[in-house]
């Protein structure tokens, strides 16, 4: 693992279906309420939290939750009015999702051993700009 201390890997928790759409490459931009200085490879975690009542779509119940689905590069974070746009590139979905508890921090960190044997183990994780 090519991280500073080699023991942790950054992740972001997203609600479904957005997490699934990002790792499949269907969603290249994501509107968020707060910015991040993080750039680079990050794991995509599908949150356990369901969408708001009435916002569920057919098929949403079948999507995996509470798991790391894959990884993506967070290329940029730009202001768009009152929102922040996260720009995603190079998505990679894992063959098998990895059960994991999420967190609201961007990023939160998981043990590197959790992603051993996945494409994440072969890239340098991203980091906070200026850190």
C-alpha cells in the first residue's frame, strides 16, 4: 500500500443510487453541500441511509448498502451557487462489495487491509490538498 503510514485508505459515503452510479461511471459530477480539499483516489461507500420518504425509485431497494462498492478519483471540487460540485473520474467497481461501516466525514478512513487484493491496493490513495 502506497500511503504515508500504509494502514488507512480514504473513503466517502454516498447514498444510493448515487454511489452505484458513480462507480459505474454514469455520474461524473455530484452536488454536495460542503467543499473538500481532498483530491485523488477514494473508496466509494454506499450508505445505509435510505433516500428521503417518497424519493425512492423502482430498483433502489435492490442496490447494495453498507458496503464499499469501488473507487474513483476525486478530480476537483468547484463552487456552483450555494452548492459544491465534486468532479469524479476513472471509476472502478469492485467485483465484490466489501461490508464496511460508513461515516459522514469527507474523507473517512478504513483499514488498508480491508481493500487488500482489490484495485485500490495498486494505486496511491488521494490526500487532502495542502496536508
